[in-house]
């Protein structure tokens, strides 16, 4: 079954600290993996997209890693800010079809406290 | 311009009403999507349009009717909805299909409440 599991479900950190969010997937065949940030009540915003051959991709204070062998990805946030409080969603795109079906994880809710 | 614009932002409708959600993008994207998102859940795909043609319908009830009048516009027509259809409806677009690795841009969503 094609699934995306994220951990932890929720996380509370202090402003300025770093954190790492995890994503494990069983989607096959794999095409690409995406991380999105979604503020409450707003649309998701793309952070990174990684294909099979990419191990690391950065976007400002966000760094995503991908291990396609173990089917794991992580999103590392450095020097957290209050505005980082949001839901972070891991999304895996399946290959093998012309479209590329997306499977969404349940998200990790990050709360950054001052 | 990397915007997907959705209107209205909020909509309250009765179960016998007919209303429409609208979505617009001017990025030249050929794939456009409707997603439904309930509270604390990830978005669920409803429809995909590719080159203005409906390519995917995820077994959505016929009370939801999508329309793509041109390459920049996507509508979702609503009729005889149920209270459980209340949700955030997200429109999104990408240059090509997700398999190509293109960024998918989401709109801010339309909050729908069915009373």
C-alpha cells in the first residue's frame, strides 16, 4: 500500500532552536518527494522538491534530505522563528503513470514558542 | 507572478443552493487541480485538469462539477451539498504533471460552510 508516514505528529520548540521532522514512505515506484509548509487556514507553500538522485536540498533555513534506499526523508529547520509555526507536510509523487499521483502525509504540527 | 487566486475566500450556502468556486492563474500552467481539506487532515485530490481537459476524477460525487473554461481559469460548481461537504477547498496549478517534478502552487483556499 502506498503510504507516507510523518513523525512526530506535533512538536514544540523554543525560538532559535533547530528541529528535524521525519517522513517515511512506501510509495512505489518513486518519482519525487516534496515538503510543504501550511499555515493554519491557508494554502500549502512548497519548500523543496527532490528527485531520486538528490540527497539534499536547501531553501533558506530549511534543508531536506532524501534516502531513496531506505525510503526516508527529513526536513531540518535551523534557527527557528515564530513564523515557522505551521503544519509541515511530506508529499510523495508516484511514478509509473503519465500523471504522477501524490500521496500526502498527515503532517507535523510545529509550534515555536518565544 | 506565482499566484493562484481563489474566490470567494468564504462561502456559506444552504443545501438547496447552487454556487461556484473560482480559481485563476496566469503562470501558463497546464495542470490545474481541486483539493478538499478537512480540519487537521492533509488535502485530498478531487479533480485534475490537464491542458483544459478533465484527466482525473477521484470518484467525487456529482454534486461537485468542475469546469475549465480556459487555460487560466478553473471553476467548481456546487449543487445540493451536504453539511459534511463543509471544508477548505484548495485550487492548485503546476506547469506540467507532478511526475515531472514541477512545483505545485496552491491558492489560499475557499472556506465552504454548508448549512
